[in-house]
C-alpha cells in the first residue's frame, strides 16, 4: 500500500460515524431497489389475475413501502455525503497545513505558493470525498449482481442474456479507469503550474509594471493553459466515449431481454408481471451512468490523495525533548557545513563561538553566506554536517517551544502574522515593552484601536513593518538574530533602535547581519565571511587594518 492509499484510508476514517451510516444506507437502498421490480411484478400479476392467490393491495403497499425506503435512504445518502466530505476535507487540510509549517522553511518554499494553494483548496477537496466514494465503489456492483440473480431466478435464459451483455460492457470500458486517471492527474498538475505562475506574477506586479513586461508575463503565466486544455479535453473525451458506448449498448441489452422474455412469455414460462420485473432488472443492472460516475469520482479522489501525499512525503523537521539549562546564551558552531540543492558548498566547516551576552556583527560581501549563517544559528536551517549548540545543548535536541522561546529573528522584509497588531508583535504577552524597544510605539499610538487594531486594516510603510517585525523578535529570551532588520529605517530611528540593541545591558546574545561599519564598530566581535568560509573573528578595530575587510563596507 503506497502513501496515497494510506491517505485515502485516513480520509475515510476522518469521516467518522458517517462512513458506516452511508454504508448501511447504501446497502438498504440497493436491497429496496432490487426488491421493487419483483414487488411491482407481483402487483401486476395480482391485478390481472395471473396470480389469483395473491392480494394486489398487499403488493401495492409493499411497493409504496419500498419507495419510501428508497426516498429515505437517498436523503440520508445526500446529507451524509456532504457531512462526511466536509469532515474529511477539514481533517486533510489541517494535516496538510500542519505538515507545511513543520517542514524546514527551505523545503516549504520549493514548490510555488499557487501550486500549494491549489493542492490545499482543490485537490484536497477531491480527496475529501473518499468516504462516500468508497461506499459507492463497494456497492456499485450490487445492482448488476442482484439483477443477474433475479433474472436467473425468473428465467435462466434471461440471466444468460444479461451476462453476455455485461461482459461486452466490461470489454468496452476496460481502459476507462487508466485513461481517466492519466487525464485527471495531468489536469491537476497543469492547474497547479498555472496557479503557481499567477501567484509569482502577482507578487511582482510592481516590478512587471515598471519594466513594461506585462504582455510577456501574460504569455508566461498562461503557458500551462495549452496542457490544461488538452488534459481537460482528454477527460471529457474519455467520459463521452464511455457514455456513448453505454448509450448504444444499454438499449440493445434491454431489447435482448425483451426478446428473450417475450419468447418465454409466449411459451408460458413467464407471467406478465415477471416480464415487467425482468425489464426493470435489465435497466437497473445495465445502468452505466452510475458506474462511470463512480469510477470517475474514484479517479479524482485518488488523484487528489496523490497530490496531497507529494507534499506530506516531504520529511518534517524533528524536535527533541530537552529544555535549556540556566545559561547566558552562549552560541557555538562546530564544523558546520551547508550545501545547496546543486551540491555546491555554501558554508564550509565553520567553527564559531559567541560568548553569552555578546554582540556579534556578521559582515561580508554579497553571497558570502551571512544570511545562511544567521539561519543556521537559530535553526531555521539545519547544517548538512556539524552541529549548533546553545548553552551547550544541540539545537535539534530542544523542544519546539524551548527553541522558539529562546531564539528570536528580525528580518529585512518581515511577514506579520496575527489578527491584531498586538498579536502580531507579542502573541498573548504584553506588547508594550517590545514596541517601545523597537521605536514603533508612536506608530501604534496613532492607530484607532492601538494594539487591538486588526492587522489587515493597518497601512504601513516598509520601515514601520520592519520595526513591528523587530518588536516581535525581541520576545527572544537568550539569542536575538537580526538579518538586515534595520535596513528600511531612517537614520534617526535606526540610531534609536541600534542603541537599544547594542547596549550591554540588554543581556542577550545578539547576532546582527550588517553592511554598516559603524554597527560593526559597536559590536563586541565581528565574524568576517568570505565565500562561505569564516575568514576571521575579531573586534572591528583589529580587522580594520586589513584593506580587504574595509572593502566589505560601502564607502
């Protein structure tokens, strides 16, 4: 059993008690459906006098009762299908979203955002139909089998005629599932590619407008439409072909049953009511529409599960069970190396020790590995070799809560998450001291509801967003990592922020990725990176004697 099938079983289980309810309703409905032709036939025979010992009123009441059962089971199936699908879709979406946020951030961004949204919204909705579809697949052959048995009991020649017709149907439909599966899978993949390109283009709308490349971008975004149209046409061609074969064969099968039944009636082997029942059983057993619809839905469900498992198969980042002992926040990198997806070495055997409470400035030319070092230091990325320790504890051994409580990040372009400004900054904690330290308190004071202002209603500049992100990072207890986190601030505001962050009274260990010589000068130590290697670690005054070091900073 592969991962798609396991996810399908999980989706069925997520429907809860609706799955057995749907199964019982389906079986009872099929039983009533199979009993109805026989009851109608008995009622006809009683009415025309070919069964004088039978009561037409009793059989009519039986027919009414069976119709009531069919209506009831149909209503249960309709409501239960919606309820079961809603539960399964919700469970699958929770599973997929939790998994995405448990991934290494680098792994989570390997797929286009639009493609992930398509899987979460579209394909998971298909996969969520697993429970009702499984019930329909399990019961879809009961009407043909029951009709075969009933026809055989009425007249063995009728049963033989029906078997020959059904075998011919099976031959005509033998490639339907394979063709439909390939078409649906290709359609979903092209749909995801289109969504991914559209989201990328919308994110860069200003750049596209400034460059005047809108026409070229339209062509690029819509490139998957050709494949989308081809797969869509293939899907409908397969469905139309199956429906056409059924439309031709079903009447022929019923005509054959009529002919054989008429001969049996003339020979006295059948009553008029039995002939009527035989015709209804032939129509019920040869109804191709339900089979084709069920198979097509099953194909979509499994394709949806396959698209979801493509993401769920990515390994999540594991956390340990330890918490941090008391300590000053000493950070140590031991033999850390990181490779890119192409195998190129990005950080090479890096050894670095940052004393607790120290301020470390990380400098270097573009592409030297500064941001990567910052990511490794707080476990936004795990090294390929070596280890990172905080107060003597390897970061992978910490619980997620212990790690994120100890380490905070400030980014150049932060993404603010939360319903309100206060939640975006401090979660459930007090945001006031954090906002003051990030010099954003004056901005918050101007908001209509201050910290309770909905984040979606706040218009802010890049510098204001950066300061709110910085305030959020200040929740960290031991290690604060800032990756160009003040680049959008004006000179006066940057001075206020950096004076707070560089003060020895802060007490936390601080790692600041910077291009500014004055900030490096205020640091206790400077880590100078060059081509993924740690070229030197020393105070700024010591390194400034080297002209190569001085060339790192803008003149």
